[in-house]
C-alpha cells in the first residue's frame, strides 16, 4: 500500500521500516529520537523529505543500499551509519553528532543556492556535488577518505579539506583561502581543477600517487611533501602564486613537456640540498620572483628580466652554479668557493671546483652582504663565465667581496664593475680575459678606490681573447684621492700601458712597471744636527 506522512513532523522513537509499500513524504520531516543503539532505517526506494536524527545516545543504520532526502539530512545527536551506495541529499547535509560513511557516496543534488555541508568531525567516503544551479558552503573543515567530486554547481571549500582519493572538478569551486590536502596512500589518483584555482595545495601521502590531469593554479602555496609518484599531464601549466616546495623530486615526479610557472613576486627556495633535485619541462620565473634550487634543471628555463634563478649544484653536478635573470645579493653570504658549499657548509675532504655560469643578458649585483670567491691552486680555480653564448654584467656596489684564485670570462664591456663603497678584501690571483672590443676587464670608480685605500692586488692575469685589439685591463672613473696597486701581474694586457687612468704614468691605478716618484721623495734637504743646512 501507500502511506502519506504528515506535512509537519513524524517522530519515531525506534526504527523506521518500509518493507514493501510506498511512502509519500508530503514535505514533512522524519525525526528519529531513540536514545538506544541498534535501530534501523529502511525506506525501500521511497524518498524522504527531511531526515533528522536527534536522540542523544541513539544509533541508526540504513538497511537500504541507496536513499534520498529531497530536502535536508540532519544529525544533531546520536550516530547514523549511511547507506553503502548513494545517499542523495536535495538541500543541506548537517552533522553535529556522528555519522559513519560505510564506504558510500553522499551526493548533493540541490538546484538552488544557499545550501551547506557540515561534517562535524566525521569523514565522508565519497562526496559528490551534482546539482545544476546548486551552490554549497562548508561549515567547518572536512575529510573525504576517498573521492571529492564536483560535477555541476558551485562549491565553496572549507579552510581545511583532506582528500584521500581523487579530486575532480567539472563544475566550479571557490578556494575560500583554504588548503586542500591530498592524503592518499595508493597510486592512481587524479586531480582535475578545470578553471577553478586552489589557494594552498599539499600532497602528503606515503605511497600516494597523483596525476594533475590538466592546467592548474594555486594562488598561494603548492607543496609536494610525500608521494610515490606525481605527474603533471603533458602540455599542462602549473602556476604557483605563493611558495612552491618540492620534497619529492627525482624519479617520483614527471614534468616532461609541461610548464611550472612561479609567479609569487617573492624570494624563496623550491627545495633543499638534502631533498634532492628534479628535472622540469619548462621552468618559468615571473617578474620580481627570485628562486633558489638545488640539484635541479629544466629542459627550458625562462626568467623575466627583473626576476632570477640561482641553481646550486645545477643538474646534480657538484660545484656547478647556474644563474639567470637579475640576481641581486643584498644580505647574507654567497659562497663560490672550493672548500665551502653554496650554503656555507665546510666541505673538507669533498671539496670541489666551482663553475659559475651566467645566462646571456643576465646580471649579478652585490648590493650588500658578502660574496666569497675562494678557489684553490692546482686546477681548483673558481670559474665565472657565460652559459654557452652571450654576455652578462657582474657588479659589486656594496657589501664585501673576497676573491682569490678565480677566473672571469665573457662579461659585458664593464668587466668586473666595482662602484660605491664595498669592502674589497682581496682580488688576488684573478684571471681576467677581455672579450669585448674596447671594453675593460675591471671598471672601478673613485668611491671604491677611496673606501679601500692602497689596496694591493697580487698575481693577477690580464689578457685578451682571440681577435681583441683594444680595451683596458683596469678602467678608473671619477677622481679618487687614493691609489690601487697591481703587483706581480702578467698577461698580454698587463701593466700601465693598458689601463685607463688618465695620461699620468703614475696615476691612481699603479703597476709594477709604473713610473712613480712620490711627493715625499721629490724635494729634500740635508740638515746638520744643529738645524743648519748641510
């Protein structure tokens, strides 16, 4: 037969059983009030309107594989075990008691706005939003131990959403400045964001494996903490507006023919030395973004002119440092040194030669802090040159430069450009080679000379590369009051004849072959002990 419920409320103190007839909900609420466990709910294919469980200590289980409430599903007290198939909810799902997901799917089907989902600390298994025109907001954090799916409608995510399976969006989601954390411990999971951006994203599941199936964006941080595998689908772009952190790396990740775009406008490291490196498809560093990495490389590297990439042990080669863009050191210490790693760690028995390679049209500027370029004899000189072709700018404007046993090649016409008032501790045992017609191997201004009065540089080499017929070893600008001396230097462009220091052979840049007669030696008289002239 058929039973039509009241249009207001039907209160049941035990189990609710429909075993063979038809139930007409009449837009009324079914309220379960038992305070004992072991109660059951059987609707046998009929739809409920609103279902409310409110018995403190009560426990109910759905006997049906599937069930539907065309309006709200509410647990205010007690515990409800959901169907093992699909529980379709036509309005809001609100839990302030307890529910057990029973490995089933909660399907939200509303076609109007203003609906809510409150998990109340219980975990969903699958959570599916599929209502054309529907809009849902989360009240509090939420967890799905399996899949989270948006097929239709718009869902505003909670502050914290943990997803134990796949995340698939073909509708719309609003990130709500929250974090989506992927926690699966199995491979074969997928993430499909479509056109909706995440805020924070974290992958942290031991044994978990995910594929991002298309282009995706996190407007804030994107973190790879733990995974067995992580793949960005071919041709996709992953854009990160905050900090990108990769602690997975290596054979566990696949970035081929994809683009990782770092667009934060801030400075940070994408990985640590101990985490190991990675191989990216295209690595793009956007304007005002300054990135450091370890043991990594990309098939294509694109860095905006006012951004930078500082790649330490580049491509997993110890001692290789590759620099792109506009690199500025304003504080702290950089080490381009044989016996010290790039992070300042003493290498002791694992010392290695450092080879710095700077991309064409890039620049390195020391505006504060310290740059130590300390090579060693016997083939361990620190080398500084271009990346295959082109020229770059190398400038020290403030801070401290300490250089010993080093080689500089392929600079722009200014060579090593020294200006302002940095502290120049040493320039000894440098090997400079001029590769620009009419250029200079070192350009130094008067402020730098005065700030480092009477600096003596020993055993430097100044030479020209093939085909260069004009230029300078050292070019002075301004009018200093002190002088620098280069002693014991060598090379075909060594000495007074090749500096740009005015017409005086004893100017402010002096060499072993300079003709200098100091003022204190030009005029003298002998006097007797009694003060009279002899």
